[in-house]
C-alpha cells in the first residue's frame, strides 16, 4: 500500500489558511508554524508566505530577547514596544495582502528558514 499525496489546496483555502497564519502571528509564532507544517506541501503560495511569516516571528523573538537583556539600561522597554507595534501592524498588512492573493514580504527579517 502506498501513501497518498495530499491534494493541492484550492485558491480560496490557500488564501484563507495563509491569511490566518499571518494574522494569528500577532499572538506568536506557533499559529504560523502549525499552518506551515500542516499545509506546506499543498500550496506553494502558502509555503512561501508562511516561511516569511515564520522568519519574521523568529526575528522578533530575537529582538525581544535583546530587549530583555537591555532592559537594565532602559532601552529594552523601547525595543519591546517597537516589536509589539511591528508584530501588530505587519501581521495585519500580511493578512490583507495574502487575503487578496498577493505575496507579502515582511521587511527587516532575517532568513532563518530558506
């Protein structure tokens, strides 16, 4: 018995899951990771955009750690504020773009996942 290949997502579903993975990035990287792991083999559009979302979320986690370390000298709170605003605004922009069927490239992102 051979394993069946998962069927490709239709355009509506790939937009839906991709946009949900982006907007739920507001609460952290786990939703984007779950969407990526579950659907990456079923849509190139989703795979590209969720890689970008995950790279963005990991970059922000790194910035949050730097913020925690620099809290002692006072700048850490500003870093946390900046990452929070970036997380909110860019996740909403990515949601809108991917809901329209367009790729969204997060700015200032380190490419951890290629």
